[in-house]
C-alpha cells in the first residue's frame, strides 16, 4: 500500500519518494514458517532451538537483514527497524535480539 500511495500521488501530479523498500520473502511448508528480509552482509547474531532459527545481520549500527524459521510472530518489528533505518544504539538491541516484543 505504501508503494501504491506513492505511485498515486506522483500520477496525480504530486511529488513523493518511496525509499523504504526492502527485499522480503515469506513461505510456509507443513506448518513450518520462514521469513527473510534485507541483506545478509555484516555481523551475524544466531539463535537456535530445537524448533526455531533466528539470524539477525547488522552493519554500520543498523539492522540490515534477518532470517526467521519457526517463530515468526515478531518479524514486523525487525522489518520496521530495517525500513526506518533505526540506529541500534538508540534502542536496547541486546534485549530486542532475544525478545523483540519488548520494542513496544
């Protein structure tokens, strides 16, 4: 919808730039859900359990990408950190890495 709004404003003679696009994929197989977003170059933080996998990629004080397998309920929080280019030193990233719901 964000791209559509930008396109509509520009087609109507206005001027708006859409610069928040990030590559993203989501799929589910037999109840196993996977979401990936962003880029994968930088420092990685990996958390694994028997049923989940989480990889977060940071670079230049920003979250650049992630891979979530199994537990994907809070993927939107990570997506927002990437899209808004939120500096990680302005949030408690150590805590958000493990419990993103605390971002609220």
